[in-house]
């Protein structure tokens, strides 16, 4: 997006917030992606609200379901969620037209306090407790969008990847077939509400409470999807010894590593790596050298998932 287009869009959003939400301040882009995200700030620089222009493939029904989930999440000493702000019409979803003539659904959120989790076991233990509290709220499953996050789009994603790197797509398809032969796609455990995109960037810690946000991929499915998201994050991180964070996370969540859980994590890690690779294709523009890094990283993580050599699974204690 060109700077002039972005600035024009920000001006439209500022007017939209003033007229429909009675919120005034300076609007600036935080993430210029498919979910165009902006911050509304006071003259002091303090955040007043965050605005998300939802990606084009989301239906109004889907977005309303996400907002219903956010309003229904019960806060606990360990868990809270980024809450939506209703317009003066009482809705958590509004519509605006950008200068290029495109129409977007907009959602507005309260700012979230605290800091992004650090690479230390104590923070990962808090993440585990918060995620367990989220997963133990059955009403969320009845409100969530009707999709299974991270598991239903692998074939379509591989076809998309093949348009850019057939070798990588073939490698990922072979990895799926290998894990299926092993039965890793079965017995994935408890089915319920899933956040769908659990990673440190989508949470803040204040005291002992973790606030989760970015629920736009939430849905219903095996909750091991969210557990495996932490495994994938640690697999891709620069941490030399991620096993301490992993054990602290599992202890906080209250689950013991078993052979079946390890197999399910390997399957979900592969699925989410495929999804992440597709997201990079759709959202990023890299030079060829960086794309080669993307393809190589995808193949390495696929190999580790198939072989059971994911870093968080290497030690006997998980």
C-alpha cells in the first residue's frame, strides 16, 4: 500500500470513529495487512482504541460470531480478552467505504495493557493457565464461527504454495501423507473452543493475568490446535533451549506429555506451518533469497514434525 493511500484510509477511519463511535484522536496504521489494523491515540500518545478493517474473505456472520465470543469470555485472575467497543448504534461491527471505493467491515477494540510475554518459563506458565481457563468455557464453543481453525485448509494451502514453489508443496504433501499413515490425524483429544492463533504477539501480561486478542481465526475444533501453536512458535524461535518454556506452559495448562499428545502436536504443527506459509505468500513481498529461506524453513519444520524431532519433544519430559 502506498503511503498516500494509507493516509487517505486513515483519514476516513478517523472520521468514521468520530461520527459513529464518538471517539476522537490521531489514527495511525499498526499493521497494513489483510486485516488492516490502526491505533487511535490521544494527543498525549496514549492509545484510546484499536481499529481492524477485516479481511475481505470474512462474512458479516463470521465477524459477529467473533464479537459474541469476545463479549462472552469470562475474565479470571489468569485470563482476560481484548473487548470490542460498540458504536453509537449498539453494534460491534460497522461498515465504511475507503477512498478506493472498497467497502470494509470495521471492528473497534479497547486497548490492552501489559507487556508481550518474555522468553522465560514464568511467562509461559501464565500463558498455559490462561489458555486452560479459555478452553474451560463451553459456552464459547456454541458462539464461535463454524470452522475448525488450522486443520481444514491444508489442501487448498498446498495448492497455493505450489504456484510459488512446487518442490515445497510436494514436500509438505508428502509430510501430511506420512503422518496420516502413522495415524497422527486421529484421536486429537478434546473438541471445544479454539483461539486459532495462539502466539506471544497476540497476548499481553499484566501481573499474573494474560489478555488474549486477535480472535479472528477462532472456531471449534480439537483444542490441541492451540497447544501446538505454542510448540510451533518455540520451534521457529531463536531460543537455544525452548524445553523449559514448553514444560512451564504444559504445567500451567495442566496437561502431561504422552505419546498420543506428542503425535497430535506433530500433526497440528505441520498443519499450522502450512497455513503460515500460505499467509506469507498472501501477505508479504520478499526478494527471492528470502523466499528461499521461507521454503527451507517450511521443509525443516515438516521434517521435524514427521520424524518427531521437534525441539519441544526431544527431551524425555517433553
